[in-house]
C-alpha cells in the first residue's frame, strides 16, 4: 500500500504542477525537458548507478526503454496542453480513465481474472471520458483550432496514456527485474531528455521560443516527483504481479479524485453538469473494475 500511496501523491502533484506553471507563465515544454534531466540525476543518485550508458544495452528491455522515453516526453507535453485548454479536472480524468486500455491488455493477454462488474466498469469508463471532455464553457474564443483542441486533446491523451501504461506493465512483467528498475527508468528518461533537448534547441534556434531561466526552477521542482511517480507504480505492480487490472484502477481513481478536488477547490475550475456526471461515472467505473466481489 505504501508504494501505491507514493504513486498517487507524486502523480497528482505532476498534474497540479502544470496548472501552477501555466499561472506563472512559465513555458511548459522547457520545464518538461529540464525535468527529465533532473529525473536522470535522481535515478543515478537513488540507484547508485554512475555509468548507466555502459550497462543499458546488455539488457533485453532497452528497446522498450526507447519506446517509453518517446511516450514520456510526448504525453507529458500533451498533458500540459490539455490542462491549458481543457482544465485540470478534464486532464486528470482523461489521463486516469485510460486504465481501460491496460485493463483489457491484462485480461486478454496476461489472462488476469475478471467478472461482469469489471466489464460494466469498462463501458461506463468510455462514457465518462466523453462527458468529462466536454468543456464547461466551450465558447472561449473564435479560433477553430483552439475549439478543436478542447475536444481532441483529452481523447488523444486518453489513448496515449493507456498505451504508455500498457507498455509499462508489459515491460515490467516480461523484462525488468526488480534490481534493474532504477537503471531501466534512467534509460527511459535519457531518451525522453534527448528527444526533448534536440527539439528545444531547434525551437530556440528558429526563434519560436525564448529560453526562460525560471523554467530551470520549474523543471527541478517537478523532476524528482516525476521519477518517483513511475518508480512507485512499478514497485506496486511488482508486489502484486497478478493484479495489475486492480492496482492500476485503484491508483487511477485516487489520482482522479485528488485532481478534481484540487482543480475545483484550489483553482476554482468550473465544471458543468455533464462534467460532474462524467466524474461520477468514472469513479463508479473504476470501483467496478477494481472490485473482486462481482
């Protein structure tokens, strides 16, 4: 339970941090790139690994580390975009209700046990994604591009995060031993940082963005929690290897509730009736998916 609680707390902080970065007018992409450098340093320090580049290629999981590295940088940025255009609560729900994807993977490919309650939960989850993605105030401006983002960003985030969680589960289950966890995460973050850093240099060179020194501070603030949010989740999956279809939903419902509470009470985000209905359905869905009694 300690590992699960750690994942919940650190992941919630990451989503909330995007809202803080937005309000402080800090460029989220620069902060994310710097965050991954901090993740690398954290992993090397925490895992006492001084020369990871000499060890990574000897393990069979290194291609999956590349895949996850691309996923991390892509969907982390998409989360920031979704928070900006659709709100903290919508981003939180779209991210966490994506549990249906690794759930289906666990049931059909890993042969984990299931029941009618879990299947009903999957159906409700899909409905909840649509309802929570509808903006409370859709008329923000007259730019069609931004209106499209309101609808598209949460859906892509849902699919992408689901794919990412599935790859994490598959890699943890088949390739990564417990003693290799820190090195594996360092490899993932090296890829994420490398991709982000190259893109950042190109954007600065083309004068599309200006470097912000305060992004360094933002990146350092979110880097350590980002590393441990994934570390704790994988440790929880290792502890209960046959119950990922339960661990991931329980993890996600708690994160979902914390995101909604913070968004509504701290940041005063407006939620429509459909948003509230979607949030309620998502909670019911996750409870059903997590149930061992039906």
